C-alpha cells in the first residue's frame, strides 16, 4: 500500500491533470532523485484511482518504446519520463525512433534544482554540464527548458500541441526538480487542450482542384501508401473502389489494407512483392497517387525511378517538408489526407450521378476479379515452396505461414529490426487493418519488445504478438518482466539462429568480410522461465502444431516462444543490398 505523505498538489499534479484531460492512462519511465516530484504526484493519482499512472520499465529506452507502442495503438499522446543525466541519455534512442516515425510523445525529464546548476551535482545535465537539452534538439519537434515556474503551464500546452499536430513527433520538456515540486493552490488546468489538438481539415484547394482534373483525364491509377495514410484508410479505400485503383503499400504501411482486400497488390520496397512492382510499372498506369510517404530508401526499393520516382507521381501529404523528397512529382497536394479523400469521393460520386463518365471510371474493370485474396497470391513459385516447407530446422517462411493459420485474426503484430523485418514483411498475412506495426526509418533494435508491451497496455483484451530476433532480444529482452508485472498477455516470438542475421546475410550477399555476427547459443525459453514467465521451445513443425494459441492468448501474462529457425535461409533483402553495394550516388 502506498502511503501518501502529502496531499498538497504541485506543478507535477498540474501536469498530470492535463494528461488526464487527454485520456492518457500511463506514463512509462524509471524513477530517480530529480524526477521524484513527478512520481510523488503519480503516487497520489494511484491512491485516488486516477489516471495517468506509472508503468516502470527496466531501461529508459524501453520506456520510450512502450510509450511509442501505446500511442500507435490508441492514437493518443504517448508519455515517457526519466531522471536527469544517464536516465535522460538512455531515452534518446527511443525518442529518435519515434521522431523518424512521427509518433506523438511527451518526454518529461528533470534537471537538478536550479540553485545547484554548475556546481557538479550528481547527474547534473544542465547547460553547464552534460547538456541533455542540446542532445534532444535534433530528435524532437519541440524542446524546451523550464527556467521559471510561471513558464511550465504555457510550455506544457505548447509541447502537447507540437507533438499532436503535423508534423507529429516527440516533444520534450526539461523541468528542474524544484519547479516540479513547487506547490500550487489549485490543481486545475486553465487551457482547453482537447479543443486545440483536433486535427486540422485545411487543404490546398487549388492543388486539389488540379488533382481532380488530372484524375478526370487519367486512364488508370495506382495508390502507393505510406504510414502517413493511416488516419484516412476508409476514405482511401472508398475512392479506390470507385475508380478501380490498385493499392501498393510501402513496408511500414503493411497492414493498413488487409491482404483479403481485392485492391491490395502487396508491398513495394524492402522485402516487397514482385506483384507490387509489376503494378507500378504497368504501361497502362497514367497516374500514381503517393499518399503519406517520405520516399525513404526502404519504401522505394532503393529509390527505384522506373517504378515510382517519376513524373507519373502525384504526392499527397499533410506536411510540405515531405515534398522535398519528391521533386520529380507532377503535382504536390498538401493538406489533411482524410479531408482530401472525402472530397475526392464526393466529387467522383457526383460525376457518376450526373452521368459524366471519364476514362478512369471506365478503364477495364474486368481485371478486378484477378486480384489477390491472400498472401499466397503475392508469392512466386520458389517463395511458395519455402512458405509451405515442413523441413527441420524450421524455415522462417514456414513459421510465418503457421502464424497466419494459428494466430487469431484480430492479433496485432509488432516486428523488430533485423531479419524479422524481411520475413514478416514478405510472408505474414494481416487480416485486419491497423493490426501491424513496424519501425523501419531509424531501425532501433529491441523497439518491438517495448512497443508490444505498450500496445498490450492500451488493449489488454487484444492478442499482441512481437516477432523479434535473438540479437534484439539480448538488447531489450528484460522488458518482458514488465509484461509479467502488469499481467500483459503479449506473445514474444524469438527467431533463434545464434546470429545477428541481417548482418550475417548482408555480409554474404554483399561480398563483405564474415565478421561480428555470431551470437552465443542461448536457451531463451529457459531464460524466461528463470523470470517466472511462461515459455515454449519450438524446434520442428510438430511443435508448432501442438501450440494451444487459444490458451496462450488468454493467459494473463507474457509468453515467450523460442523458435529455432534455419540459420542458412536467405531473407528477401535485395533492395537493401542494391543500395549498400552501389558505387555511384543515387
């Protein structure tokens, strides 16, 4: 039982009051001396049964990963905190990962008390010591130091607004502990924060009119979706169905359109499908709508000009900064993506009602019956053979096949950095929209472990499955004890091949020296059992078929599944190798 030593509200309570108004349930972090005023306020919240409440991670990067996963699952602001000095520096990788993926976080870090600045206090990280504010400047959308108590509420408002508005991302407040602990007479918020963070519906109407004219004269269109399209999927699908457009997704957008949707032509980019490239390079295509994408290396198959980066492209995005990556596009349309497609749907339906036909509405609709209905429709003969193989050791492709068959259709998958990226992107079947998360831009190993716990905290009744490699697990596997402590029913599948697999195969494919990828043989199931965690070892096909997934997904706590995979199976990572071995600039 928590004993509350003081009920006097402080500036930390005011901060929590704002987060409560936003519906934020958890703050992920680790306590420490300078951040204790915030944890005192969290203790008062817990005693009163109020939210947000504290979730204690095992490493600060894990706390940031959890806040990231929570935000992805809920659409709310993710919140993480750490103490000053090394607590804050440990957060940086997780913050940087969220920054490149545009995940809205509020990052709260303290400083030692203001009067001690420059006096070499323990873990001091002011501008006179290890300057953590300067460190975070490059991976936050807002980054500010609170030098006077009167600044806190206004800067908190600014930080939340910056995190939630385009361009989304982490916002950082550095608050000296004496300011956090300062009493306040009332624990009330003065600003109407919920009204301020409502999404903007502003659209470049002139560019939208030009897009409509282009669509009227086009023969056939393809949509290329990035992660930025995630808030407008129903409207995008509705417009695609009206004009009979195929849809191709970047790897990070996998799962936005389920495989069963007949418009889905697969993934283009890293570990993508040949059907997707064939769709983009079809000579009958006159327009490609690229929606919510930054045209990075992995989403463009190494900046493939023939398939994507050409003047057939129209780039639609909610932030003009992204247009700097698509100077070749014939048109840029800036604005709220949901509003843009609501408008396109309305205008297309009006044209149909008025009997105004145009080429794009009439172009060869009979082809629709040939579109894929399952992941197997996206695979070539050799890929399908490995996907169906029952050899021992287990092929990673076969493991994905079994997960497709055995996991409940509402399972949310999170995929970690490394070979797991390749196998899941190419072979995993996603049955429901928004049930798949991958972080490809910054590529922090171990991200999926923490993020899966954040997703599980957000949706405790939904099956959550993290697919990670043994290298990533050795970095962040300790976070599984957080899932145990809070009874989060997350399944963590470790692809056990005793190697940093992406390094190993990358060296072999690129003709590099064979060095630094080998890992020791570790029994991860035994490791989990030593922590009191339910664990299973998979060595052969029969072990997979004996899994009782119904029981596992209903278990109140984490389950680790240690899968010994074929270490010699080469992942589909050719687009990455093309860039790594390129000798001329792209």
